[in-house]
């Protein structure tokens, strides 16, 4: 006891400082409850971090697997792309070939059409140049009248009958003065300066109108070539 008191007397200054320090630490330091809360929060955070790390590791593994699959399938993708390009190029080539053939066919058709039009124009010009001198005979009109429908014709003969109307006149003409080759003709009365009479010898020019059929005085049908007369000389 005496030795303890002797030590306290000698070291009283340090003892006072220690007591003060303990007092200050007790007054201002964290309580045990706060320390426990901090430790609990730390543990929760460590658990959360561990779970996140585990999740990230799984995602990393999944990404690696996907990357490996993509790398494995890349040759097939390239093959499909190449095949697609080849098919596209083939389709474009076919389309170009079809367009070329179409253009050639259109050009050929246009050339044929132009040639045909030129031939028709030439024939029309030649026909116009010939005028009524077509060389079509009475026999041709009598046998195949449909072949000469609308064609220009010219005949000379003897008038054997005249039937006058208000504006038009109809005649029967013995071509070549032959009563076996009778031609029916109709014309506008204004194309002549004087009336046409029976027994007149005239030249008629006009267009073939096919066959005309009428009833004879004996009751039978008679068909003769007909024409629309444009000029009379």
C-alpha cells in the first residue's frame, strides 16, 4: 500500500493525464451501439458487393459464351452474305439481260412497223399516182368483188338506163358496149354539167362498191358489179 502511494505521488501527473484522456474518450468517442451498427453495415455492404461480383462474373461468363458462339458462326454468316451477294448479282444480271432483250424486241418491232408504214405509204403513193388506171377488169369485179371493195376503177361503155333522183343519178353501163357486162353506177348530179342520157358513150371513174343484186322483170335475182362514180368523161 505504501509502495502504491509512493508510486502515485511520483507519477501523479501521468495518472491525471490518463484519467483525463479516459474521460475525454468516454465523452466524445463512439458508443458500443454505434460501433455495432457500423460493423453490421460493413457486413451488409460486403455481402452486397459479393453478390454483385458473383452476378458480374456470371455476366462475364455469358458474354464469353456468346462471343465464342458468334465467332463460331462467323464463317456461316460470311458464307450467307456471299451467297446473298451472288444471288443479287445473278438477279441483276438476269434483269439486265431481260431489259436488253426487251429493248432489242422493241427496236425490231419499231423497225418492222416503220418498214410496213413505208411500204404502205409507197403503195398508196403509187396507187395515187396511177389514179383510176388500176387495170382492174370487169371480170375481176364480177368474180371476186370483195377483193376489190373500195378500189379505184375506170370503165368506158354505153349508157343503157338512167334513173334520176333529186341529188343523185343512177345508171347502168354496158362496159365496152357489151350487154353481157353491165355495170351499175351512182353519182352526185353536181359532178356533170349536163344530164347523162341513154345511149351516151361515156368513161366513168370511181370506187368499187361490190355486187348489187336486184330483181329482174322475170322475177329472178340479178347481181352486177357496182361503183360509186367520182368523174364522168
